[in-house]
């Protein structure tokens, strides 16, 4: 009833309290109403927390999707710009072809397009020389670029100007730069402090691998454009919109001119050249040699590189890389390699190979970046399959293996770090084991799929699995052993880890021995620490020992003790119980029995062969504390009645407890413990005579 009243729009707190006070019978009724309202308040607070958390997660996911959408829009803008450039290049090529067919028409078109066009070759040479002289003068102001830009007859300055560089992620201003655009490359230089008009070399980008993307104005960030040099990118800001437009237009125009000049050069090189005529020889034996030399030259064919797909191959590779069509790029490379497999290596082929190799390096860099841990780790191991398979096709299987394993190591580490440390250690260990071993199993299956034909990579996976297991054990030990959990909790956690580790046997991978080797030090420390606790507690009880029978007061308490002893393996405990609720044993001996058997049970859960001697020595030390105390009490006690009671407790220790310990140890380990047998056989108490007041020692 209070809920719908509180949720109503016209709720008035004063009226509600007044009405409640009139209807209540007394203080208890008001207290009950207060508790119900408090419960509703807590429930509402929890509901608000859940809603806030859910909305926060949705906000994060939305922000990520927006980021992905933004990057895709940048790529789409770049693709459209490239398509525009291709269309303009095709138009220019058609115009050039028309000019070749009709020179008079071409001259009229050129005159109409540029009335200030030079009229003579002498003027053109002077113009070219002036542009080169301007380039040399400007580059003298840039430190460190003289060796990087060797003077060549065809290199000249197209455009230059001041820009401001911004960080691509946070859009924060980085530095002021000066950009020099040449006909084949772009030089970026930073301004030198305290030296006006002087610059220092920063970067040099060939136009072949450079893409220009317009950045939409978003005040106060405006007049910006982005340069893409796979796999990196840089953002620059011009002084105003006019200069930005000039930069975008001149960059695209220079790139088109560069592509056209390269295409013409390849066409010229692809044309067959007449062989030089050798001088006539008067040696009659030269005729036979000439015939022999003519045979291989006749067999040596001219490689036809004028095919359309070969001419457009570098540009097609650039487009594939820009569009992230990795499979298409590798298919083009395979097609070229197959075409040139049986062809002679001529100079045009070498130059084509050089251009293609540059694209291969760019493609490799992009694929390497795709596998880097800096990229998003969502999607699991399958998300890396595309990049890994293409690297393998490029002959980079070793690098693909290394990057794949580094990516998965970062993913596993991130998943472990994102686990919330719960209050219950066992609950956290269940989550930790599920996350780690599931990731390991998925990685192993994906590795087997991707590198099925590369047997040499499997050793790298085994090494990676061992290092990942070490990372898991570090997180495991920090939560289980460093926090000083009880031995029973540690045993349960180790048992869970072993069970999950056995799942890897599905793929033929057994890492149980590794987890044993990595945990042995911590488990030894836990066993010795718990042993010291038991010994200290036993010594403390021994110091207060009065050698009196136990009175459990109620039959329920006696029945509970019987069950505890039966669970410890003591089946004949009833012969040590007396009338009513009395037990004919000392409290010290009973407590020692329960504590020792509990220690043995938990230690056997942790057992593996490397811990055999540690466990055995710990048991011997614990048992010796009780045995030595009983023997010492027998020697020192003078009261015949108490001495008989001590002998009864000693009989329980030697004839009941020690055999149970030996049997349980042998069942858990699989072999008898000679040290425990020797401890029992070498006891000073050789025979117990219940009817006598003396013992044979």
C-alpha cells in the first residue's frame, strides 16, 4: 500500500504522516511503517544504481560506436576523393589522347585554358630553372633535409605555407609547422625558436602513399584537413578557409600529375627498343659464335608490361589498402607473381617490382597495426583471423604468429584486470579460471586453424602458453596465498584451477605440470604455515592439560562429536564414550585428532609428487608434538588414576589415530609412508595393560 501512495503525483508527506499517526495503534505500528518505508527507500536506491550503471554502459557502447562510425566516414571520404581523382585522371588522359590525334585542337585548347602559357621551349626551360632555383633557396632554410632530398632535374617546388598541427585523438595543438609540396613528395618542417624563417626537418612523405581527407568544421576546430600515411595520420589547420581550399586542391592536382607522369614513363619503358647493331667482324669464327648467341636472345622474350591491369596495379593496391580490402590486395600480388614467374628480370620489371614492394611494405604495416594490442581487443581470437591469414599469404608467417600471440596475451591480461575482486575468494577464483582457461582454449583452437600448415609455429605457442600460465598464477597466488586464506579455501581454489586446466586436454595440451611447478612454492609455504599454527595450538592446549574426561553435557553434542570422529575415519569411537554424556578421552587429544585429520584432508587436495616430503615431514612434526607430550605426562604423573587415564589416551593415539592417518595418507598418495610406520613402531609405549596401574615402558 505505501508504494502506490508514495509513487502518486500528488503525494504530500505531511498529510501522509498525519493520516498514519491517526490510524496507528501505538509506537510499534509506527516503527513497522518506518521499516517498510526504509525498505522501499533502499530498494529504490538499488534500482536507481542499476539503472545508472546500465545507462552508463550504454553510453560507453554508444561512444565507441560513434568513434567507429567516425573512422568509417573518414575512410569513405578518402575513397570518394580517390574516386574523384581517378575520374579526373581519366578525363585528362582522354584529352591528351585527343591532343595527340589533333595537335591543332590541343594547341587551341591549351591557349584557351591558359593565355599566359609560355610560347617557346626557351621560356619553358627558364621557368623550370626558376622553380628549381626557388626550391633550392627554400630548402637551404630547412636543417637536415639536404641529404634526404638529392637534387634531381625533375624536382621542383609546387606550393608551401605555414600550418598548425593538432593531435588526432584529443584535438590539442601540438606545434607550428611549414609544409613544402614538391611535384613528387611533401616535406614537413618545424619552426626553429629564436630563428625567424628557419626550420628543422620533421618528415618526408612520397605522394604515392599519401591521401588527403577534408575535416568537417566543428567550431572552434575549423579549416582543418587530414593527411593519411598508412598506418599513421596527421591533422593540420590552415590560416583560413581560402588557404585550406588551396592546399586541398593543389595536393590533389599534384598527385594526379604525378600519377600521369608515372604512367607515361611506364608506357615509354614498355615499348620495345631496337638493339644496337654490332660492328662487322673480319674473324671467320665469329659467325658460329653469333649463331650461338642469337639462340638465347631469341628465346629471351620481351615482358609485356603494357597490360591495363599491370599499369593500374600500384594504384589498385593503394585503393585496396585505403579501403581495407586486404584480400583483394594480396590477390593482386599473387596474380602479378604468377604472371612474372617465368618472365626474365628486365629493368622495367625491376622498377615495377620496386613500386609493388613499397605497397607490400605499406600493406604489411597496416596488417601489423591490425594485430597490435593498441587496437580494440573485442571479438576474441577470430577477429585476428583476417589479418593473420593475409600475412601468411605474404610469406610473413613468423611475424603473424608473433603478433597473434602478443595480441592474445594482451587480451587475456585485459580480461583478468577487468575482473572484479569479490569478497569471497572462491567466487573470484571461479571467475578467474573461467576467463583465463576459456581464452586459452579459444586461442589454441584459433591458432590451430590459422597455422595448420606451419608446424614450426607450434613451439612458439607452447612458450606463449607457459608465459600466460605464469601471468594467471601470479593473479591466482596474489588472491589466494598472499591474502593468507585458510588452508581449506586454498585447497578448494587449487582444485578448481586443476579442473579447468584439464579442459586443455581436449586439444592435446597438458599444462598441469606447469601449474604444479608454478604453485609448488606457495603451497609449500601454506602447508608449513598451517603446520606451525597446529603445532602452536597443540602446545598451548598441552600447557593447560589437566587430564580430565570430557563432559559434553547434552546428547546432541555427543552425537555431533561421534559424527565428526566418523568423518575423520575413527570408526571405533563408541568404545571411548561413557555413561550419559561423558567421553573417556582428554579434550586435548580429541581436539588434536580433529585438527590433524582436517589438515591431512586439505593437504591431500593440494597434493602432487613435488609436495610429498613436505607433507610427510609436516605430519610427523605435528604427531610428535602430541606423542612426546603423552610420553612425558606418563613419566611425570604420580596419581595412579590419572596415569591410567593418560594410558587410555595414549592407546587412542597409537592404536586408533596413527593407523587412520597412515591409511588415509596411503589412499590419497598411492603409496605407504614408511616414516609414519617407523614413528608408530618406534614408540616408547610398547604395551598397554588396562587392568594394571603401571605401564611397561
